[in-house]
DNA sequence: GTAATTTATGTCAGCCCATGACAGATGACA
DNA sequence: TGTCATCTGTCATGGGCTGACATAAATTAC
């Protein structure tokens, strides 16, 4: 990797760190782009060459983990029912977060703490979720063998998004506490649904039909 | 009602109408506050005396219906299980929307169509939902006789929020079509959950305990 | 009906987010 | 070293949003 690329990664991380620290100490709205840029010794204009908006710098880590989740989901075998695949992908993503180096983990925890206390960022996080919801619905619909405009995949994804929000959204927790919370919510969900709720009804009787 | 108040309501509605029309024809981002204000013959500064932001004017109707929903929920008898109360309150709210005068209904349909096609507004809608989620969780927890920090009420509310989003979020439909969609989703949900899923487990055996 | 009070509105000035255009600096590569 | 691509800084601009102050209008009191 060349010097140029290394510098870019460096600047990007420095901007994220400076932004998160300023956001957490002064508040998100009270912090200006100029302050973030000054902290990293770059021009304000350069900030916008790394992040499209003030919001993006705060949510970039969440966006990254969302991508990881989608990747993990695609890697689940087709034989798994949709909800199982979603749950396992979520476990896999949280596990991956625990494995990265401590600096990244610290950044992630900071970003989560910040998002939780800033309604504008909470909204942005939801926007990210919803922008990816189409992809999620399409994947679930594929596994169910129904159309993407069917209610069932939308329902499954919607329920699962709620589970994700509960996990990411409450309590100032470290990653391992978050992992435990995920298990708790998934256990609760398992007890709430009927078996096979995430699969389309078999409209033929088990032992043959016309 | 005095002249002063009538004029305010008039101006407010005129601003909403002008904004929705401009948003729908030119797009949300492409429309400026100055244009909206000019359309109503009011100074741009006055716009911000009626709405705190460009987003608020587009979501004001949704915010209103959300308040109606919360009111309807509070009016449900305590004997109803949480999920039933939520569903009935939702039915009640959608019913109320169908009863208002056509001008208001037209505004609502416009606002919904607009929100659906504008990701910034979709995010704002979610923000509104989440800002009210605390109240919703508190109400559900009260009916369940558990603490508001318990997982169960959060789960129930989260699931229900998803149902609401499916209803409000897809298809350019009129109010009656939306009502039918609500019934469809609620039917699907009814078939997916185990009986009593929205109530805390009775941790005593039915015929006596210490 | 007039005066005093309250309240809505217009004007002006300003901050901040965000973007386009251009020029200079710096790393990549032959 | 010289050429090229790319990153960066500077400048200018538009639009969202807010505070301060003055004016105009409606409400209330007399």
C-alpha cells in the first residue's frame, strides 16, 4: 500500500476520532466542521472530501458494520430459514466487532454512545437501516421463494430490524454486553413466534394434493 | 375563536399546502423556504415561526396522526392485552383519518406520498416514531406490569412499530387501501405469534405457589 | 371610541452546513 | 528528473436556521 493511501486512511481515522471526541464532549450540534478540521489540521473543505456530511462521520462505523452484516447474511447457507439466517448473521457481525483491534472497538463504542444520545443521529441510523431494507427484503423473499412485494418478507425484516434496534439502541454497553443483549432478545423472540412463522404457508397438504 | 387564531390556522394550512405541492412537483430538496413563503405571501422568517424546520412542515400531518394514535391507545381499556390495545388504537386512528374532511384527507395522502419518495423525510418519520417510543414502551410496560426497562415491552413496541411502518410505508394508496393493508398485516402478525406472547410469563403454576 | 397591551409579522444581520471552481502542493511512476 | 494523477487549500456561493429589533395588527381595558 502506497504512502498516499496510508495517509488517506490516517486522515480519515483522525477525522473520525476528532469528530467523535468533540461530539461527545460538546454535543453533536454544538460542534462545527471547522473545529473538527482544525483538530486534524486540514481545511474544512477537505472534511467534505472524506465525508459527505457531518452526520456521515458519526455514522460511518455503523454503516460499516451494516455492510458486514449484509455480507454475513449472504454467506449463510440457503437451507437456513430466513429468520435463522438473519439471527446467525447478526451474531456473526457482533462477533466480528469483538475481534477487531482495540482502537477500532473503542471508536465503535464511542459512536454508539453518541448515536444513542443524539436524536438526529438516531434518525440517520434508521435511514441507513431503511436504505438497506430493500436489499434485506429481497434476500429474505428469495429464501422464502416469494416476491419481494409480498407482505411476509417485509414483516420478517421489519421484526428483525426492531430486534437490531433494541440491541444497538439501549444502554451504554461494551461490545460483550451488547452480544449478551442480542442473545436475550433473540431468546425472547424465539419464545414469541410460532414455529415456521418466517416461512410461507405450505398451501398443499403434506401427503399430496392436485 | 378570534380573528387572530383563525388567521394563524389559515396561514399554517396555506404553508402546508404550498410546501406539499412544491415538494411534490419540484422535489423536496429542490424546493427552498423562500419559494414556499413567496407562494403564501409571507416572509421566509415567518415560515420558521410556524415550523421549526423544512422537514417539520412535511411531517406535521404524520406527527398529528401519531398524537391521535397515542390518545387512542390511552383510551383503550386496561383489560386489553398490550398488542391488542396497540392494534385497536391503530385501527381507531386510521378510521379517524377517513372521517376528516376531504381537504385534510387530501393533504394527508399527499404528505404520505411525498414521505415515501424522500429518504430524508422517511428518516424524519422514523425519528418521530422513536421519540414517542419511550411513551409507548412505558404504556405497554404498565399494561404488562413490568418495568419500562424490561425487554418484553421494548420487544412488543418494536414489533408494532415495524407493523406501522409497513402500513404507512408502501404503495401510493388512499386511506381506505391503507386500512385494508393494516388488516392484512395484523392478520399476518396474528398468525405469527404464539398466544400470550405479549404478556409476561406467569412464573407461578396455575394452581398455587409459595 | 380611544388608549394600552399583547402578539404576529417583516427586516436585517449572522452562523453553519454543504458544494462548485480553480490553483497549488504532493505522491506516483517512467 | 520530469510528467502525470491526485489530494489539498482558498475563494465564492446558496440555502437552512436563529436572534434582535421595529412595525403593524388584533385584543383588552377604560
